[in-house]
């Protein structure tokens, strides 16, 4: 159902690897996948963890089932938990569907090579060439602004190995920012070009303010909250945060709602409940939720609407199939 505002739905909230355990059914065991849809029906997918299979089934009941669908896919980064669902994404196998895979330039390989690598015959029986949908690739540098159909997207590099990107996604006057995987910068510097590995006060301050600028005034900030505080000790270089780090960013960026995300695979529903309760105790004006499969949020108008000065660095075709040009 289309609404009057951008809608965000979580299809996978788990980090590191998907799993299915009886005591995790409420928050779900699928790895990361978030779907956004504008009021006019433009589709944007962030990450292809195992949750994308469920999203694909839903999309096949719409125009993607008859090969008339178009969608953008934002690649956060290419660790396994964020890409392992693509080979099982049904709309890729329907001729006529069109996808634009939007990714930061990766240091070691083009995104097409990384995705097709999952289809090599020692891993998977269906060759990448058998994907009958039309896949195009759009590459950017973190920090660039992207105009993707009805979505205005800002990008920022996160503190995680390789090149990992956080996205600010704006449509219909509402904003959601997603920082899927990012480590506590005061403890470790990770990622290509981050100048690591040692923490540095000046860098940490500058880095946090860059992230806060990206998330500024968002209706919703979806943020890595993988570890509990006693678990992160000795694992600062694993590339993840706690709910305290997520709350700090939510306050710095003055967001409306914080959604805790990338739950550790070993955390039961009871542990995630406890994490949520502790975060709410410290929330100080920010509303806090924990991401779970099937959670849908219709985002209201931005508390601090985007200024008119926003300019795209990279513009792609709109989902209506129009020509390249300004929004
Ligand atoms: Zn991850
Ligand atoms: Zn990762």
C-alpha cells in the first residue's frame, strides 16, 4: 500500500550471519536488508543480506513479478552478511526487471565482480550470467550526493574494514539515515583511507562530526548496536558499536528516532529487549526502537527539512525511466 510519505521496512536486522533460533523469532534471524519506498512507489533497497529473499517474494507480487519493476540497490559494504541474499532474490531472475546497483568504488574489485563471485560454481549452481534482469552499476566516492529517482541520497564512509558507506536517504520531505556497521572511533580506526590504526582525538572528533552532519535532523537513524558494553572490550577492531555509541550519534545529530540495528547473532530476544530497555533509560529525548523483521515505519515530514542548496554529484535515471537530469 502506498502512503503519503516514505516508508521504511526492515527485512533483516541481524549482523554477521543469519540464523534461526527459537528464542530469536521476534527480532528475526535474517541478516541485513532494509527497503524504502516513496509515496509515488519508487523502490530502494539497502543491503542484500538473507532478508532480501523475503523482500524479493513481496516484490514479485508487484510489477517485478511481470518483469516491469525498477529499483535501486544501495551497497553498504560487501561483507558476507550484507550480500549473501542476492543469489536468492527472485526479481533478479525475471526478464524485464531493471536494477541500478549503487556502490562506492571498492579498493580491490568492481562490485559486479564481488557479486558474481558468489555465483562461481564451487559456491552456487546458477551462473551470474543467468540473472535475466537488467543490472546496471553506478559507482561513487563516499561524501558524494546521489539523485536516484525520487530519492536524494548523501553518503559518508563509516569506521569499518574496507570501504563501508553510511547513507542519508531523503524522500517525500522525510529523512532516514542508516549506519549499518561502524566501530567506536575513539578505540580503533578501520577502513581504507582512515589513516589507522591508532585512535587520535582530533580525527575522532572530526569523524564523529562528519557522521553527525550526514544524519542531521533525521526522522530516523538506524545504527549499528551489535555489542553490549562488556562484549566490546577487546573487540574494538571488529568494526561495531554498542547502543551507547548509537545514542551518542543520535544526540549529536539531533534525530527523532533511533533504531538499534545489526543485532549480534548470539543475542536472544530477551537480550535485545534488555538492550532496548537500557537504551530507553538513557535516551534523553530520543525515541528508541530495536529493529525487527517486518518492522515498517512511515516516516513523517522531516523535523529539519533539507535546505534548497542540496546538489547532486551523481544523477541516475529516475524510476519512471526518464532521462538523466536534475531531480
Ligand atoms: Zn555486518
Ligand atoms: Zn562488515
